[in-house]
C-alpha cells in the first residue's frame, strides 16, 4: 500500500513544531497523545497578513480547540522605516482582539517571544510610533509568552526578553556554550532541538518523514503549548480557565537566574512533572 502525504510543508517548520507537541515515535513530544490541528496561513516564504492570522485564531476558538500555539515575529517591522510610516494601529487592535476572543472562549493562547535577541520592554521607536513593542507577539495578562532556553538552562542567544514581556521559558535549543554569534564560530548543532521534519525531493514534494535539528522560540513555545494541553487533559477544560492553566505552568516552573520573576525566563523554565503534580 502506498502512503500519501497531504501537507506540503516545504520548509519543515510546521512539522518540527507539531513533533515538539505530539510526536510519538523515535522522537517524543511533550504530549504524545495530544491531537494537533493546523490552521495554515503561512506559505513557504513565511509571510502572512495579520488579518489572516487573526481569522485563523478566531476560527480555532470557534472550533473549540483547547490550546493555540502561535509562532510569530514582528519586532523587526518596527525597525523598518517603510513599515513604520504605515498605519499599524488597526493591525495591532485586530490581533489583540482576536487573542481576547479566543481566551474568552476558553482557549489557552501561547506565543513565542521572537528571535531578535532584544529587550521587548524597551524596543527602538520611530517617530509617530507609540506602541514600542512587536504587535505580532503582543502582551496579554492571560496569553503565555515564551522565551527560549538552551540545553544548559541558559537564555538562548537569539531569544527576545523583557520585563513584563516574558511569562515562561522553555527549551528552544541553541548552538552550545562556545558559540559566538558575532563570528559564527564554536557552533555545535547537537545543542539544537530535535524533532520531526518532512523529507522532500528535488521538486520540494514531501516523500517521507525524518528528524532534524532547529532552534528558536518557535521550538520553545510549542513545548509550552503541549504542557498546557497535558494539564487540560488531566483536569478537564471545563474545570480550568486559561488564566488557571497559565498559573499552573508558572507556579510549577523551575526558578532560574534571579529569585522569582526575571526578564529572561519570566517565572522560570517549564517543568511538566511539577505541573502535573499541582492540583
């Protein structure tokens, strides 16, 4: 019997993320028995309109999903003079309203902090831009924003951070303790995050599946989303609000760096075992 592959993941990002959540083979996700649904708005080049992202988020909420995992950038847009001249206010409001719509419908929303290696609490501003921070990974009292840690429980060199902007840290992989981003020297790929990837032929057609290494807050956020899914599976969605799911993840985290909250890890490094022990 031949096998047919219906998803055309040409850059392997989505497959790697899905595996981080629910792989159940040679690689294991945080929640191997969780179900994963894809609301695809990004093409192979990675671009998407905020309106399409917001529509997908609201559609997922209407479909009664338990958790939404969003891996979005945007900080660099605020550093682009051409983009800064555009009216971004409506864009920001649309995205934030979509997040609140999902949360009000009982969806735990998880988002990546981004990979610019910058302080989101004091980003550069252009004249006329009073928003300051990236709107593609907005702050929310109930949304869970995730920074990326390395294998040595360090903040990954690329991860964004910032007081009040990070809620939790999760493993996202990096390039080892001797890697120098300024020169590219000292790179050790085995410090990256291993997960599932598609196998492509010369025509970019999916012909099978395999495993590969990646690094990013895109690898950290899905582990947090999966933990949220496992917590909900234990207690029941009708027993927990998104705020309570977030509190469980934060209260069970391993405290790193400064005692209590800090700008790099938020409330600490996620710990699935501790989270499942909490009542």
